[in-house]
């Protein structure tokens, strides 16, 4: 029986619950593709699952909601063997075993063919990160070239990706961080941020004279009410992240909290949004060095515990990627 290495979660807990094990390589059905994974990115939703906040996920489970690699088997003929591909979501790493492995088996309909010569460390960083950034900017926030965009939680990997895409689109971009170090400002500016705002929890007071058309809220409910006050007339605020770790608002009074004519929405990308994301166009921009994508830290598969620890301690400053070879 052919086997593979995979990081398996048997119980909820700290990073150490992720155990490297040898498992059988899954066999694809006619509507599935077996992907030989070359690299995968880490996501905070996997952190929540590992901590036990995803009751719907049955254990043991190989986590990982995304993967990039090459087609190893494709009984239905939807893709050529050896074709470079990426996949994300659609139950991956939640309903069935996911990307923290050398192989994964997914629906062919949830796979994008890739045309790129970029290093797998970069390719592995992008499927979920760019899907998310692209989706909330264009689908939820309806970003236009003239918009002034505020990214609350600018140093998150998806916030850095959003800044790069929005800047390329022609927008004025401001990003927040709690960290006032010059290295943080340099990192943000390198990805296209025009204005760095130190987040003391009261950003609205700092931007009162020059509010924003579009606001991306990645910290969540702990800063949402303040972010709403940063929005200009008819502006849109989209909450899509929750690094602040608080899931609901206490005593939310919409008539007070939402300024006149301001729109409040959320974004939660799924398989449809993944398929709609122009990954090859974005990879081309990365290759041409017009879209700066920030890989924060790189780990090997047998360092998955350290990788999760780094994510939990917010030490990556960009996407955490695990090449499998
Ligand atoms: N909706 C979707 O489709 C979707 C998809 C992917 C991710 N997401 C969400 O997007 C968010 C960002 O994910 P990510 O993986 O990009 O995050 P990440 O890179 O792990 O974010 C790390 C950053 O978060 C900030 N941070 C951490 N704890 C904080 C707190 N308590 N208050 C304020 N800032 C805090 C820190 O910034 P500073 O220290 O610089 O302040 C840190 O640099 C997550 O909530 C994730 O679940 C959503």
C-alpha cells in the first residue's frame, strides 16, 4: 500500500496535538483529483479547529483548507497528470482530510489549473490568501480605483495581500497595526500602503478629518464599532476577520453604531469564490514583481507544531507556508 506523511489532529489542544503520521495515499473517484502537494499555507481557521472551536469537524482529521501541487491521478480526465493546480475550501481539512499532507484528494470542480513558474513556496501561499483578499475587495467592498481604503489589521497575511491588490488597483491605502516599530511600517509600505496608522483602539479619532470610502475589518468585533466611525458617507465596512478573538458584539445598538448611510457587510469566501479568483493573473503579477506578496515564515511538514505556534503567537508577519519536499 502506498503511503504518505500527514499531520493528523486526534484531539483539540495546543500546537502539539498535530502529530506527523504515515497514512495511506487516498484513492480518487471519477469526479476527484489526487494532488501531490508541493506546498500549503496555514490559516487561522485551522488554528480555531485545532483549539476545538469547530464542533462540526470530526476527528481524527488532517487539517488544511488549501493546497498547491501537481495532479497525480485523475480518473475522470478533467486534468492532465502533472498539471500544476491549487485547491481551497469545499470541506477540505474539515469534512475530509486536507492539505497538511503529501497528497490530498479533492473534487475536480474545486481545482484551478495553474500556469506559473514561480517557486512552490510562493504558489503555496496564495490560493486562500488571494481568494480572500480578492473576494472581499471586489465582491464585498466593490472597490473602485478612486476609493480610499482602510485596512484594520494591516499586518495580517490577508491584510497585506489586500493592500497590494488595492494599491495596484489605484486606491489610496491606509493600514493599521498595534505595533509602532519602524520594521512594521516598512513592511506595510513595501506592500503598497500609503499611510500607516498605529491602532490604539480609537482609530476613528485619528482619521476624523479624512474618512475612508471602504473599510476592511480584520480584527473583528473588538474594533468594529470604531471602524464604522471611520467610514465616509455611503462608505462600506466589511468584516471578514476575527484576529481579536471575540465573536459577538455586546449591547449592539445599530442606530448609534452605524453612521448615517454607511453600509455594514461581511465576507466569507467559499468554493465558488475560489473558482472565481483569477489566480493565474495574480500569479503573473507576482512573477512580474508588480504584486508584492508577503511570505512570512517557511516551515517543513515535520515542523508543523512550530508553524502553528508561530501563527498563534502572531510572529509570522505574512503568510506561513509549508513546502512538502
Ligand atoms: N472570510 C474569509 O474568507 C477568510 C479567509 C481567510 C482568513 N480570514 C480571516 O482573516 C483574519 C486574518 O487572518 P490571517 O491568517 O491573515 O492572520 P495573521 O496573519 O495570523 O494575523 C496576524 C496579525 O494579527 C494581528 N492581531 C493578532 N491578534 C490581535 C488582536 N487581539 N488585536 C488586534 N490585532 C491582532 C497582529 O497585528 P499587529 O500586531 O501588527 O497589530 C498580527 O500581526 C483571520 O481572522 C482569518 O480567520 C477570513
